[in-house]
């Protein structure tokens, strides 16, 4: 099992994910419009080390390497970008990998000035 950082709260994990200079990998779980929205923000894209996708048929997506969950190097933190297709399965997958629970909504709550609201919320 990987040794990944643990945080006292989702907001602490979100703050750590968004802080430059932190010494762990940062990944997004899923290749979807929510992950794309985060990668469209240069300040966040610069922090993201890759995309977790166990069913990936390609080696990169939007300029970031795509890895299977078990190939994510420790220590790492991952944002669950799955909100409409299999969100429970995605959360279980992160837990099985030993990754701290961190969701897109946690980033939005931590930095609403930086992270865009999902389209279904913004409408």
C-alpha cells in the first residue's frame, strides 16, 4: 500500500493541493469536463502531475501523463473529478489506493476565486 499524506479535513487537503512547493504528487482522478476545467487554469495545471484513469487507452491527456491508480507514486494527493458517472466507485477507488479523500467541491470551497463551479451548479 502506498504511503500518502493524510489531512485533518478536506479543506486542509484542498489547501495543500493548491499550495505551490508542497512535496507530494498531485493528480486528478478521471478524464472529464471537471478535470479539464481544472487543467484550463494555468496556476492549477502547473501543479498537476498527472491523471489517474484505470481504463486509459492513451499515455497523455491535455498534456499530462495518464496513469493507472496503482502506478501513482507516493506520496500523492488526488482530486476526485467524478461527479456524474460512478462518483461512489471513484471515491472507493481513491480510498483503496490509500489516498486522502479530496473532491472537486473541496477545491471549489477552498478557492472559489480560482476554481470554477461545475456547469450544472453555475446554471
